[in-house]
């Protein structure tokens, strides 16, 4: 990677938070010759999920998910490698065997990122808690557990609308649904907006039994039961009585399967989740079940036997901005030129996506300070599609999202098979990235 000399005399750019996003953003700025002051409050203060004193700490799993190009996270990682990502470089150096996934030795990974950041001639690390938003150019990457005066400052900037908990139902791809079992209809024959998965009495009770017995993810001590206020996990609701769901979110009222003329005993409804109509969420299914259990138990729902989950249901502490309309696709605050956000706090979901947003924010701010035109990675790339999702999501309930092919532009005349189509979309994305590198970066 090229090292350019520090631009002497210029006020340093502030990056707040040396997590995955902050380290990537600081590195991208520094590699473009900008002086960076990276603020990290560790070791003086740790957020509740953080244990180590080093940077880019992986707070839970040590996996950066699939390394296959036919997977959204795999494609995003390859885009990041080509763009000179620090996080991907460190992950590749510290890789441990994990089948088709990129998993890392977490301590080695975090140590390598820390060393590379500390040794960079253009980066000065300051170990202190930042309590307000800087006036000058800055990238804020304080993570999903942002708290205290910084949280107050961010709230002051965005006003009401900041989210504190992520309580989301799973999202599946339309093409993975079995439409021989499911059918389209809205209640009382008012259109066909919903996809309905009808259940017989036997299927319903078998499902409820498994749902109640399924394994849930442990709550962290900082995630009090307040998480569930006004938004009860589907498994908790099921535990209140065997008919609770049938009279609640699974009620069959006003729904008839026109193909058979029958009225189901219970119905799971799926609502469109993206503008393109490729993704659907399970209505009322916010859940704390472990991801594998979601695949197993929700796979019992007729029509979802082979469902592809592009995001699992979650209920956890997660502070994120009301980004759509307020950030642009560089992760820049529209009303505050020079101020960017990056990482999970923007509404991206996951390690790779957090680092990816840091990469785009770093490039975006470096170009802005150099007086260059904004660079749109477009919805043809995984990095760009994630940024456009965050900036432009048009639905009523903005929720963090993992990268997936459903939020990327489809290919006209795409091959019919899913694997072939995803391969073609990935090849196009990498060609766009290579073009950006060759022409503009
Ligand atoms: C409990 C939990 C488990 C998760 N598990 C996974 C998982 O298994 N897989 C996955 O893909 N994603 C997971 N995520 C989601 C997400 O990928 C991670 O939270 C990821 O670390 C986000 O990266 P980030 O850079 O945005 O924030 P972080 O990695 O949290 O980094 C933020 C940094 O900013 C520092 N900081 C905060 N405030 C200040 C301040 N005011 N001044 C100075 N420094 C400050 C913090 O000390 C920290 O180092 C999890 C999230 C949580 C909360």
C-alpha cells in the first residue's frame, strides 16, 4: 500500500472510535496523505461488550462470514481487499480454518490492526473519551453501544428518531419461498400485498411446541428486559399460551387460500421489505432465538422450508441513527459538510459492513477535503448498495441490515439459476470496483 508523507500544516482530521469502522476510516484517510487524529477511550473506559485494550475488537464471533463471491459478505470482502482495506489485510493475515468462511484469531487480528495504526506516520492516537462532536472534519465511529455525552451530542444533531434497540424480525428472499404452499393475499381480499404461509392445526401446534423449546441467545448484562418493552419476542408470546399466536400475529382472519377455498387454522404473513420486492420480513416475528434455531424452527412454517435468511431476527441493544434522508451514500451528514459517521451506528449490520462503511467514509471525506467530486460506488457494488440502503431506505421501519444481493441492482438478462445470477452480479461488481480504482481513486 502506498505511503504518502504527512500533509504538514493542515489541521488533523478527527476519527472517533478505534473499532472496525474507525480503524478502517483512519487508515484510508492516512493512506491518502491526510493527518489523522484517532481518538479511542480504551483503556481508560470500556463499553460493556469490550474486554480488550487493543483496537478493532471482535466483540462476539470470530467469523467475518462467508468468503464466497456468491454471498453478499464474501463479495463485500473482495471489494474491500481490492480497495486496500486494512481490516481485510489483517483478517487474511490471521485467518484460521473455517470452511468457506473467513474466521480469524481474534487477538492476533486486533493486535495486527493496532500495530499497523500505531505505526502509521500520518496517524496520531489519542486515548481519551470524546464528549462532543468536533467542529472540523471528522468521522464518528463510536459503535452500537455509544453512550454518555457523545450519545447526547449525536441526539442533539439528529433530534428524536435515534434508535436504541434493534428489535427486528427475520428477512428472507422471495426466490427462496415455496409458493406452491404460500399464497399472495391481503386480509379481506384487499389486494395481494402479503405472502401468506397457511398452517393446519397440526402444523401450528407442532410449530408452537418447537418455538417455546428453542434455544435463545443469551442476553448481556447491559441488555435488560427493557429491550422487550412494547415489542415482545415471538417465542415469549408463544409461551404465554398455546393459542396466543393464533389469536395474535398468526390470526387467519380475512384470509382464504383461493387455490383450495380453505380457511387456514393459522397464517404467518410476510411483508415486502425492499423497494425491488425481492425481500420479505416475517410479520410479528421479532425474536431472540439463536440464528441456527431460527433456521430450524421457522423452517417448519409451510413455504419457508428452504428460506434463505438475509437477516436473522434480533433483539439487542443497538444504538443507530435515523440515517435515511440524513446521511448520503458517502455516510456524510447532509446538513454538516465534513462530518461523517461510520460503522454499526449508521444502520449497517455486522463486522464486515461496519468496516466497509468506514472504508467508504474515509474515501469520501478524503475526496471532499481534496475538493474532488463525490464518488458513488452505486448499487452495483456491495459496498455501494449498503451505503445506498442506509441513505435511502424508504420504508416506515428502518432497521440495520447485512449486505445481501437483494439490496444490490439486479442484472438485466441475468442467468436463471441463483448461483449463476449471483456470480454474474459479483463479476459486475468487481468490474465496477476495478474501474473505480483505475479511473478515480
Ligand atoms: C454484543 C454485540 C455482539 C455482536 N456480535 C457480532 C458478531 O458476532 N458478528 C458481527 O458481524 N457483528 C456483531 N455485532 C455487530 C457489529 O458488527 C459490532 O458491534 C462491530 O464491532 C461494530 O463495529 P464499529 O466499528 O461500528 O463499533 P465498535 O467495534 O464497537 O467500535 C467503537 C469504538 O469506539 C470507542 N468509543 C466509543 N465511544 C467513544 C468516545 N466517546 N470517545 C472515544 N472512543 C469511543 C469504543 O471504545 C470502541 O473501541 C455485535 C454487536 C454487539 C453490540
